[in-house]
C-alpha cells in the first residue's frame, strides 16, 4: 500500500507506478447482482449455454462491472492523506481487451499520469490495467480521472 502524506508527494510521483492490487475473485453471484442492478440480463453474463453459443467457455463479467471494480482495487494500492473524499471524474479512454469469465481472479495495476490542482480539489489521471490470473492479455485498460477533495 502506497500512502501519500501530501499532495506535494503526489506531484513528485507523476510518471511512476502506484502499485498492484491483491487478486480479487469475481464470482458469478457478483455478476448476477450486477445484472440485477443494471438490468443487463444478456445471456453471455448469466447462462453457460448462452455464453458457449456466443463463443465463450463460461459466462463472462459485464465490462462495466470490471470498470466498477477499479476504485475498490485502487483503494488497496494507494491513498492520499488529508482528503475528505475521492470522486470518480470519468475516463479519458477505456478498452475491454479480454473477456473475464465469472469466478476468475483479477487484479489491477495503477500508474500516476498527471496531477492537476483545481479550485475544488486535486484531479488525478491514473492509468489502470485490469489483469486476469493466468492470462497474458489484460481484461481492461483505462485512463481514469478522479477528483480528490481536501
């Protein structure tokens, strides 16, 4: 876990890796719950037969579920002292590279790209790569934006 004691410490870390999260088991139950929440009941996510008919070995996680895991995984990699909240500010880019089967293990690596000092807080640009255990290609690559509020 990398802890930054100040925004100045963040500024000095631009262009460097922040670290890699522990492995996280993405269960079929979580995929089902995400489908219930988002009303995305496409069979490739929920049904093994439908997934196989579409060329997958098993049901796969929703791409947006994978994106939604990034803040949880990032909290296990780095923190910044003196902030009251961290707000998702969006994405500059995102690609879903490799499907993630339900019950797979994933982790994320993060690198600090930019720190911008804004009137309402600190905007971080972070590159994230979601990896699947025992796969060569990443599941997701994204450039994320967050606003840290002091």
